[in-house]
């Protein structure tokens, strides 16, 4: 069976991470919550080193913020920190 090789623990952790992301998005804002989500997912799925988590998470969150907020002029959740 194909399902015997599936790591259900990782799938459940990814689903829980996405649920938590949806809960905290409005409270802490798009940039910080997206950074944390990407860093957590990279750690859970690939077990990357911390400097990779910070680099990829930060650049992805800032690039998506620039794309949606600055270029497309859509309104993203600002959160308690105002960005």
C-alpha cells in the first residue's frame, strides 16, 4: 500500500501549523506570521539549519509583502506591530 510510507505525523504537524497561522494572522500581522509559518514548515518538513530558516522565511515573507502590499496595493493584516 502507498499509505504505509506516508509520514502522517508530518502531515498533521503541517495542518496544525496552517491552522495556527490562520488564527494568529490578524493578531500579529502578515509579515511576522508568514515568516514564522515558513520557518516552522522548513524545520518540520526538511529539518533545515537555523540560518536557512531565517534567510528563506524572512526573504519569502518580505517578498510576498512587497508583491501584495506595494505592487498590487492589496491590504494585508498589519497586526499589533503595524507592519
